[in-house]
């Protein structure tokens, strides 16, 4: 019996993964199409990792620029300005609303995301989703220690929980903690998960054993 569920946010609860991809495109457009393609590819290959790490990596490896903290802060703020309102307005993943409404009174639901936590909390509040979640967690904390802390607090074994994510980093975090995993593969069919991973197209009919 599942006693708690961990959920990524972008691409699992809200159809916002493409918004983040478009923001990376906009961030690097001035450096030419080749840089844009590689920056977007890095972003997509590392879904669930904080934008701070991705931007630092892209500047270092694609542009040869080692960002000072103040410059990185400025770029991350620009990224937030590009995405926050769009994420607030984005549709829910099909079935997500029913899933949250059906399960939040029966068992605790936890958001575990790579989005900066302060921004994520604003988005959750603006979308009036906070009532569905026991807690909302974002970066800079990594996902495995967040999950491990919740397991310890609740006194649950990993097998009593489930992680639903749309990125390989979600799978890796669940695997590191021994938590069963379901991968959400979106409408573009991009599947970053190892073979034999249980996947769903959306949250319609997602069953909790």
C-alpha cells in the first residue's frame, strides 16, 4: 500500500516543460543557432536539474565563460522572468487535477522539483494548488536528500512510496532512495528512462497500488 507520493512539477503536474525549453532558447539566442541547439540539448538531457547548474555549465562549456555569482544570479533572475507567468497560465497535465483531488486527503503528496523553491512556492500559491500538497520542495536542495528526509520524518520505507517524474534525474533520485518510480512520457514521445521503466502518457487513470 502506497502511503506517500513524490511528484515532480513541470511536466508531471503542469504542462510547462516546453516553457523551460523555450526559455533556454531565448537565453542563448544571441550566441547563434549552434550554441542554442547545444544549450537546449543540455537542458533536455538534464531535466530536473536546477537551472543554476545548467546555466553555469552552458556558459562554461559553450561560451568559455566562468560566471561570477552575481552574474549567475542575474541570469537566473532573467530566466525566472521568462517562465514564471507562463507556468502559472499553463494547463495541467491531463488527469493531474483529478489525481490531486482524489488522493490528497488519503495520503500526503510532496512536490520534489528542480525549480528554485521560492519561485515554485509562488507558482503553487498563484495556481491555488497548495491545498493539495503536504510540502513543496525545490532547489537548491537535491532530490535524494529531500526524499530521504521525508521518509525519515514519516517513518516510511521506500517501498511504501512512489515517485512520479518526467526526467532521468527524477528516475535517478528515486533509484538512489529505493523508491518505486513511474515516468511520465509527454506528447512528444521523448522517453529518457531505462528499458522496463513503468511509464504513463499522463495522469489519467494512474493507479496507486
